[in-house]
C-alpha cells in the first residue's frame, strides 16, 4: 500500500490528545478539502509502496507505545487497510482510524473511529477544476456511512470549524444521525498556525460550553508547528 509517512508522536487531536502514538499515513484521498493540511497525502499523493508486514514491523519498532493511528488522506481507500488493521490488532495495538466517513467500515478492526465529516467550508476553490468541485460536494457527507461507523465502534465526531455559522450546519448533520452524546461531538478550529487557532479560540470554547460539545485543541500545532512527522 502507498504510505506517505510513519512517525512516532503525541496525538494532537481528539479524545486521546497527548497520548504517545504511532501514525501510519496512507496516501490518496477521495476529497479535496480547501484547507487540507496534508496535501502531500491528499491533493498530490506521494509516498512509498510498502507491504503490510513491513508497515507492522515499523510500527512495532516504537514500543512501548501501544496506540496506532491509521490516517491519510483517506486511509479507507487503501485495499490492504483491513489486513493491516487485523495484523495490528493481533499484536496488541489500540487502533484509531481517522476517516471522513465516506467509505463504510466493512468490519475493519478499530478501537476508536475518529470520523471527520466535511462541511461546506471544505469546498475546493478554483485551484481545482469543476469536476473535482462537484465530486467533493457530492460525497463529502454520507450520513448512512457515518451511521454504520458509529453503530459499530467507539467513536468521536470531529468537525473543522472556521466560522460560527458552521455550527448550524453541524447540527443539521447531527439530526440525520442517531442521537449522539454532545461530548462525542468535537469542534476543532480550522487553522495551521497559532495566530489563527487563537483567534478562533476566542469564541469557539464559549460555544462549546453553551452546547455541551467538546472543544478540540490542535496540540501538535501548539507544540511543533505545522510540520510533517508530528
């Protein structure tokens, strides 16, 4: 499978923020989010073809860490991902899968489904042709797929928020799902630099308190900046 990078860091987002984790970033994505912070794995996929056994060996090299994050791009596009997840499960890893929720889980081994449905704020701009813009809009929100994920696994719904109006859209999406406890709805400020994150943190935490949602800080940006391998 095409792997963009494998690295050992701290989880920077979500309910496991701060937990030492090994990240396996696959290359390739079926969306083209305008604010994508990993274009090297999404817009212009790059990487190295690696067999599952080699990936597992590289992950195991980072023991005693026992958390692994399968991310992308969109990792569920990789045909070998179920085999990789099964091998990691057999060797005792806690598996988080970070997905946009556009591809059904199909019984894949997973301990935490980190589902990040895309809002209209993700729409690609004129850097891409009209065909990609239409495709992105058609597939970015697949409520039946998200329902399959949340029915099968422990989960978090992680939304990228750029403006206060985004919350109304999030709540419309939530109404298409079975009842989701507010603490499993994570609102993460969009941004890859501290100035932007702090500006949005001036209003987003208060909104989270009012609604009962979880505020999702981007710890890796705080600690390491917007850099690869972090």
